C-alpha cells in the first residue's frame, strides 16, 4: 500500500535534514507504527505521505502509484487525523462533518452515525469552539473516516483523551484494520503502539534505527526469565527461573506444589525499554 525508498527532506531554513534516507513498506490491512521522540521526523514523514510537503528526495509510492503522480483524487483514498485538530469553531460538530463531507466526490458517511461512533452524539449540535481537546480529537477521528478511505494517517490519535475515550478510539482503529484498512500511526506513546501495531519503526534524528514487529522486538530484547511471586508463612516472596528448561526445573516445580502462587510472568522488555536500548535516546 505504501512504499518509501531513501526518502530525505530538509526544511529551507534548517542546516540538518528532518528526514534522512529512510525506507519502509506497509502492507494492506497493516497498522504500521512510526515511533520516536518529538522532533524525530515522524510528523514530517507523515506530511510528505499526505502531500502537504513537496520537494523531497527519494521514491514514494502509494496504492501502486508514485506519490508525485497523484492529483486531488489522492485525498479520496486517504484519511488524515492531525495531532492538533483544526475545525470551524463557530460550526457545530454535525455542521463541520457535513461541510467536510461536501468536499468529496463519492458517497460519505452519515455525520450522526460517525459522531455516535466516537461518543459525541450528545454534543453534535454544540459549537466546536466550546469543545475540549479530547472532544476535538474525537471529531478529528470522525472527520478522517467520512469518506471511507483505504489508508488512514493517524498522528497521536489518543492525545488528550481520558482512558475510557482512548479505549473507544483504539477499538475503532482495530475495527478499521479488521475491515482491511491500512493505518499509518505516528506516536511517541509506546504502550499504544505495542497494543495496536503489526510493525513499528524507531526513528531518531530523522533516521530509522530499526523496523520490526513489537512481538519480535520483545522476544529479541527481553530476558528469558520467569518471575514468580508467592506467599509462604504469611510473607510475600519472589523468585526468578530461566525460561529454558522450565518444565524440568526442580526448584520451580517444587515451588508450584508447595507455595501459594500470586503472580507469574516472563520478564518482557517494554517497547520503551527497547527503544532506549536500540537508539540510546528517551522519548522526550
């Protein structure tokens, strides 16, 4: 769905490139995470892929066609959710969606249905200028789904949302993936990427350090250890055992039979741990 080869871009006033020689490919129906700290080049890459920035070097193809060869019909194929939502504040939520829906040549979704899906049904007739940041982000999600695009570009889609609303948006993203949509997710929220993404790229200083599935990264960088927390003599204890040969480990088997087990889990590395290990950088 998206193929990027040796992509570079430098802003006119900058001395160093914002994006330098990056390459990646995204399959149909895949959630691809672009991860890194602020200023890493993530949003610049997204702006190039959504046609907001031109003058780049390298090759970019979307839906089997070079990005430079697309015309205005490109925006019939993609939906974009910006990190900083931009709506018409004097219009209501429903009026905003009706207006944006009129920009597309094909059939668009019913605004009320979309607003109900993102949890704004009780606010659809309120002016957007009175909305909180979280409500504006929900409206942003609804707007990018108006025309049923094949590819979704989501920049920090849960920013400003409470846990319940974030869960709602994540469920919508998963639903769209199951419908066969391709999703490019830009974020510095490693927990979000770990939960949603089929593949991730770590980006620092305009360069991609590694591209892999979250599961494979955790297997590669995690410790092969099982940590057991248990209760004996009314006291809490913990022990660690090698994952290799666990089924025949005498001490482990004895513990299972003799103690009251409270928790047991492998010592997996988080994506944030792995990012720090691979890049030597934190996320801030």
